[in-house]
C-alpha cells in the first residue's frame, strides 16, 4: 500500500485527512505537527507527505524546503489560498501538487499518483543534471591534469591524455579520479619543494652574512643576499596563497614571523657579535619550516613526495655545512667550537641522504647525472671547509656551496616533475 504522513491541521473546516486517506486505501503512518514533519519523515519514510492549510503561512515553505533537502518526498498541499505568489513559492519549495479549492475524497488517490509521478520526474532531471555537472567538472580536472603533465614532462596533449587513460585502466579508476590525483600530487609536490626552500634559505642567509664578515664584501655576495631575501618572501607568499589556511595556516604563520625577524637582522648588516643571534633566528626558521615540510609531505598521501623532501633538504645541508665552517672561524669560545663540532653531524646527514637518493627507483639519466654533479661539488665543498682560514678557502667554500645548491635545485625540480611523483 502507498503510505502517507499527514501534517495535522487546526484550521476550521479542515477535512479528516487520515480517515479519508484510509478510506481510499492509503496507509496513514501518522498525523504530526508541522514542526515535527522533517523528523518524522526521516523516521517513517512515507511515500507521500500531505497537508491541508486553509490559508498558507510563509513558514510552511521553509519547512518544505528543509524536507526536500533532508528527506525528499512527494508533497501534496490542499488549500483555499489562491495567492499566485504563494503558488510560485510552493513550487520552488518542492511541493508537487498544490491544490486550490479542490479537495475531494474521490480525488485523493489520483492526486497522490500525480505527486509521485512529478517527484520521480523531478528526481530523474536532478540526476541527469548532476551527471552533466559531474562530467563537466571531470572534464575540467582532466584538462588541468593534462596541462600539468604537458608542462612537467614536455609531452603533447594527446600523449598526456593517453598517460591518464593508461593509469586509469591500470588502477581501475575513472580518468577524472586519476586526474584529481595528478593535480593533488603536483600541488603537494610544489608545496613540499617551496617549504623545503625556506629551510635552505635560513642557512644560506647566515652563510652569506658570515662570508661578508670573513672577507671584503663582493658584488656577487650582495646579489646573493638580496636574492635569498627575495626568495624567502616569494615562497612564503606563494605558500600562503596555495595552502589551506585552516590546515596549514598556523604552521606557515610561525615560519613567516620568524622569517621576518631573520630578514630584519640580515638587512641591518649584522656584526660578528650578532652572528650567534642571527644563527639562532635561522635555526628557528629551519625548525619551523621543517615541521611544515613534514606535514605537507604526509598530507599529500603520495609516498614519492618523500624524495622531494630529501632532495630539498640536501640544499639546506649544503648551506648549513658551509655556514658551520664559517661560524667555527668567526665565533669565539664555545659558540665557535659547537659550530665546528656540528659539521661532522651535518656531513653525516648529507652523505646518508645521498645513499638514499642513489638507491631510489626515480633514476632517469638526467637525475643520475645531477646526482654525480652534486657528489663532485660536495667533495670540493668539504675540501674547502678545511681551508676556511684562508681567503682562497673562503672563496672556494662560497663557490662550491653555491654549486651544490644549484645542483640540488635542479635535482629537486626534476623529482617534482617526475612521472612517478605526478602519477602518485
């Protein structure tokens, strides 16, 4: 039997809806107040909701909209109110049969059938619209993913789509789902790279300030300092635009605040006496940026993002090692000794990470070549660190640390654009 939920009416002259419906073979699940309509519709799941209102109150339309949004059902409203504006509002609120001055027991079954037919038709149209909207959104995802692959891998649009389709078949997912994963992987790969750069820049700034204090300032060194500050600001700004404020905002905010303090001290041309404070601020930025990078790596849900993090961290370690060599030269007492002692740990971290990078399956020829370039630069850097007391040694330290940085910038960018990373 067709089941109905009746909305009780206290209007004078209202018919006995439950009795009339039962008389024509419709099972009445209950008669409830309008304020309980949605709750009871969810609980009882009637085939149709029916009410009688002599004069329709505006509140009825709000309740009907809530019903349509939470427990959509065919709805019939009987009324004596001919207001045309209310007719429009009733249709917009999800009423399927708005019957004016037309209540009759012999019409009840037919009107229930009309409301049910209109409800089914409406649901079918909604489903079709949702399908079209889904396909349109999926097409946009596919286009974005193709663009990412085309830029990163220098492939044609046809090859990019073929790649997505192949991955779709292998993973038994829709092309749109694979495209979404490519977009997410590219997003987090970029974020991990940028956050990793903040770690490196904290160490590079101290290194460059120390080089300036160890010998005469050079035009190249001043340009590198200005470039480091510009990169620091640019990467913080880019991460602020691209990352979820609710998810990562607190982590990025503390990095930005510490970076502003570091940048201010660098801009004031610190003296040797201020180097320890400069280094303390740099270590604070490093710790906070590292925390952000780690959270971004795990949030990406792509295991291959780890290689971007490791490669990006090598940039930092190269600058850190050079910085420690210079601080060991410039700082007196315990501060200088701590810097010299820390060099061995930094070198060990660097060399362990190199073993990992050499063993990773992401080993295209271009990647292997850059790893070899980085290893040669590391050999030069460690040799220069032993000669840091001489002007030639300081110059070699600065040049080799920048060469190491350039190699790992290229390597990290290659990992970021690697097919396995982008395809998750």
